[in-house]
């Protein structure tokens, strides 16, 4: 049979309450006592049930992280940094890969709430019913990568609409006249597209052309996008991509077709991935400090778990446009 807390206490020669205190916060127990308890736990193979008995009032030390996709994801650096920080703080991570849409995401949120996690970190979209459920719960909810107008709880993100505006102004300053937008159909891409279109309308009378692709975007999408661009009556002189992956694919397609970058067509990516600075020509991109985002997110969670007041519950970490050879 599985070992119980009482078994650990008996083997260590202490009371069950002392074992509970050790499991909740090890530094409140004498060092030698802690060593005996740890040895008993290891000998018996005891796994504490943090939601039962004397530990019912303790924190679960579980953090749920929702992410739509992991492969070719701009969230990769942020997620890795957050997991490392959380593990260093003696917290465990439940990672939910939910894909596009609300259904799987909503199921993951409900599962996380049922397990009494200390916090839920959200990188994707959440349905209205689940938003209401999260708001009515006592669980800390942290939305990252966005600055939503009506946040559920805490926010550490960036303004994607402003990113689109900045790219439009950048291209106009560089003298480009016929931009083409190539983005996926996600909410963040739509905000950048809208910001770009609105800013470009103020800068030029030439309309913006666009190609929309399904989520998640793949390297192979670049071939379809480039083919569409070549069929346009007036070819663009700049392509604004929803990711560095697309930008890299389009750069390869242009070079294969003998189209010079940036002399004949400029390319702008998003995410400032490693490959953006290693391609030839190097790719102009938008840089988001994923490590900073992770640190701010963990700081907020630690404050909330400790019962401290968070002075600024919505943080915009900003972005940088890094001009390289492709534009």
C-alpha cells in the first residue's frame, strides 16, 4: 500500500504535524529533524497529497501554462525562461498545448481550476464562458503576449496594434510604396495587420495588399504567398510577414526566383528568432524580450502567491524594430 503521512512521521520519530510543516515550508523545521523526515520520505517512497488532510490549506505549487503551439513558436524562449524560474521557486508546471480555437483551451482551463493550481498563465485566446469562470475563481490568471482591453486579471504583454503602426512608418521612411501583408488568421496577427493598414492609410494613398494563411503558419506557406504576389497586377516592393519563419521562406523563394532582396523586394519578419540574424541577407524583424516578459510574469505570480499587493497589474514591456539587410 502507498505510504501515508503518519508512516513518515513514525519512521522519522516526529509528529504528523511536524511532517506537514516540513512539506509546507522546510526552513521552519530544525535541520536535523528535516534530514530525518527527508530520509523517511525517500525510504518509504512517500508522495504528499497537497490537497488533503493537514495540507489542505497549503498552496498546490502548481502553475498551469496554456500555449497554442510549441513547434516553430515565438513563445518558446518565454516558456523555457518561465519554466526555469518557476522550478527555481519550487513550483511545478502543467503545460497545455491547446491548438487553435477555444474548445481545447477551455477544457484545459477547467481542468487546471479543478486541480486547484496557484496560477494559470495564458498565451492564447479564451472563450467568453471560460473568461467568466476564471474571473469568478480565486485563482491568479496571467495573460501574456497581449495587452487585452478587458483583462481577466494580470497582464504582461505587448501592444500588437502599435507594432503594425511602427512597421508601416518604418517602411514609409525607407521609401517603400507598395507593401504586402502576409500573416496568419490569429488575433495577434490581425491586430498587427490592422495597425499597419491604419498607419499606412495615413501615409500613402496606395492600398495595402495581403495574403492570409491558416494557423499555425509553416515554412511551406511561403511558396504559396510568393506565388500569389507574383500574380498581382502591381508587384509589391515590401512584404510584412507574421513571423520570421515566413520571412525566411519568402527570402528563399525570392532568391530561387532571382528576385533581389532588398533591391527589388524588402522583407520584414516578426519575433527576432536566431535565424533572422543568421540568414543572408539578414532579416529585419520585431524583437520581443521573452526573457524580460518571463521575469515580470514570475514576479507577479510570486507577489500574488505571497499575498502582496501588485502595484501595476497590467505591464506593457514594449518592443524593438531591428533594421537589418532585408529591408
